[in-house]
């Protein structure tokens, strides 16, 4: 604001220098990753490193796909993340509707349970969770991967806040017109919670797309249900010194999400920002 | 009449609330209680569990590995939290000025957040490779002989911190930027009219009004930080020679490699207690420094 008074150009210039430098620090590693994935085994160990692959080769991508069924991992990861996000949205918003709009005995106690679990990180319950899945014969199955991710107390809390923020007159008018809870929920209130839903969807999707510990533990047996992050971490063990191959694998795993982000970044960032001001 | 209405209400609750509540009990609350039960047993998950009472907890008191894991976790947080907060705040303040391409810069800084921890860990493991890594090569340009990073006992945790700060910077920036943009411009202008310097405005207007966002970020970072796992597992595997071990890594190894599920559960309970206490302290002290306008 001070730059209105004068000396605007030099200061703005300095600001851009800092911003561009910051952008290089954040983006440089990704570009370096692309370059590395195109280098040969000899070229990758060259010191000083060559700025561009010399010669460029696409073979590393083939080696990744030969070593591990990466397409299968991608389909697993995508399917799992989408299913989990969708179910989380449904479970959280329906439960939140009950907490915000329906009076029943013990409501506060039940909601208290949700708040209490907000403090329980999954990392802490991993041992009994694994035992439980083993008893249910769900180790190394899609259900085993999916089930523990379904309920999010953070999401339930966020959605309850969203419902509480809507005026009561809305549903009361609808009830007078003869609508039931289901119609009020789906047709009147839910569409109005879109910003909260979007925020929750972004968090839920990112969390399940990036999840590592639980998929690592529950899919340890085979590659059939393995997700991308776990597959990628295994790749490192196979190609210990071939960083070109590892980087090719890493690029394959981030390609879908980065493409999606490129088109939706405004919306993604707005959703994350929303959690900080409303959550 | 009332009966029918009551039944309808019960019907709605069972359709709307039951699925979520069942999952909550089965996959979160139930396992939490089970953790406490398992922690009182010696159990390799193959033979029947054997009751040992507080034996596992007593053993924890003398377990050097676990103590190192706790110390390392605190060390990680002590490095990570200030760096990510100051860095994120600096970026947010820069982007809050009326600059061009704000959207572009914001999107670029946020990019590491959407990629996974495994990718970021592998990427930095390679950038920090002692021999072939670009970081040590760049250092050598300045005549500095770079450290062994993740292969070194001293530098393993700093390597993890570096990668984590880089990954989370964009997240902190976005949350703080949203907080900054919620500050009414009239307040800044009033301070400007009163002759406040930009440093005074930052200290007396911006930062106090930003405290709710700062609080949000700190609480989330602390809860996540105590559970740090992915980066450590991929970058150092807890090594070299156990020098960078962290609590969750101990839990995983005890359960799945050493056949000590009961002992791992005791560690889980301790971790949970630590997170609970830290969060409780945060919530208690927030009145003193968090300013809700």
C-alpha cells in the first residue's frame, strides 16, 4: 500500500524476483524429475549433472511398467479414492443433517463421540484395525482398504457447521408444504452446502489418494490391490541406484493428479482456504 | 399420530445416521478401545494373546529405541514447525500485495501439496543423494562439501524436515492467505493514516488478526507432525542404524516385523496421550494469544 506513494517500480521488481525465485524452488524439483526420467543409466550418474538428458530416452517408463503393474495400481488408486470420497461425502452429510436438524435423545452424546474421534489419528489404531480386518478376512481386499476410510469426523463436523449456517425457515416452509426429511435434505439444504461439500471432497480425495500407511499394511500380501504410493515405494527397493527409473515411476503416479489440479486449481485452493476460515 | 411421527423420525435417523455411526464405532472408536486392551497383552498375532498387565508400559520406560523415537519426533517438529510457519507466512504476505499473476504463483507454490508424500520423499531423497544429488553438486560449486544427508546419522532428520517443509509450505500459505484476505482493509488504512510503518502494521494489525488462522495451522501441524511416518519410511527407513526412527515407525515395525502387537499398542496409547495433552494445552492457552475479532 505504501508503494502508492512512490518508488513503486524498484520495489515491485524486487518482489517479483523473490516470487520467481520461490516458484523455481517449488517447481524446479519437478522439472528436474522430468529430466531425470528421460536420462540413461550412465547419464543419470554423471557429475556434473547434464541440464538436459543426453541422450534422451523413454525406456525408463517401459522399465517401470515392466517391473510393476502400474496401470493396475493407477486404477486401484483412482477407484479407491473416488469411491471413498463419494461415500465419505454421503455419510458425513447425512449424519450432519441429523445433528443439525433432528431433535433426538442422546444427540449431544453421539455428536460428542464424533468430536472425540477427531482426536484419534488412524496411525494410533492401526494394530487393532489390522486384527479386525484379519478376523473379517478382509486383508488384501478392496473392502479392507476402503472400510476404515469411510467415516470422517472432520467432515461430519464441517458439514454440521454448514447445515447450522442455513436458516431454519427454509426447511420449515418445506415441511409445511408437506415435504419429508429426505426431500428437505436432498432438494433444499444439501445444494446450499456446496462450498463445504467441495472443501470436504478436496480433503477427502487428497487424503485417500496419498494414503500410505494403511494401504501399506493391508495390501502387503500381493500386488492385486496395491495402490500407487505403495507400489512406488516398492519400486525404490527394486531399482536402488536407477534414480531415472524411480523418477519415471514417480511421474506416472503424479501425472493424473497434477493434470486434474491444472484444470481445477482455483477451485481446489479456494476449498482449502475455506477450511481455514470456516473449519 | 405421535407414534407414527416418532417412527418416521426413528426411520430417518437409522437411514441417515446409522451407517456413519456404525463405521465410526467399528473403525475408529472400537479399535481405540481395543488398542488399550491389546496393550495389556503380549501378542505376536499368531498364538493367543497373553495378559501382561502394565508390563508393556513398564518396558517402554526403559526402551531406548522408543525414547529416541519420541526425541526424534520432537526434533522433527522443532525444525519443521517454525520453518513451515515462517516460510508460509512470508509467502502469504508477499502474495497478499497487489501483484500480477498472484493466481499463478499461488498455484505453483501449492503444487507439492497435491502430490503424495511418497513422491516428495523419493524426489528429495534423490535431490539430496550424497553423491549424485543436485543439492550437493550445487554446494560444491560454492566450494562446500555437502553432508551425507539421509545416509548420515546427523543429517537424516534434517533431510526429512527439508522435504516436509517443501511439501507443506503451499498449504500453510493458502490458509494464511485466506486469513489475511479476511482482514478488513479499512483497518490497514486507518493504521496507515495514523502514521504506522509497514513493520508496525504487520506487528500490531496484521498478525493479531491472523492469529485464528495461525492457531488452526499450528494445531493441525502438531497433530500431523507427531504422526510423521511416510517421509521417514521412504527416505531413511528410520536409519541409518535407527538414528532417525519415529514413533509410528516403531509401531509398524513392532507389529509386523517383531511380532509384538501388544507392545506396539502400548506405544500407540502413549502417542495418543501425547497428542491429546499437546492439543489440550493448545486449546487452553489459545485464549491468551488467539484473537477472534
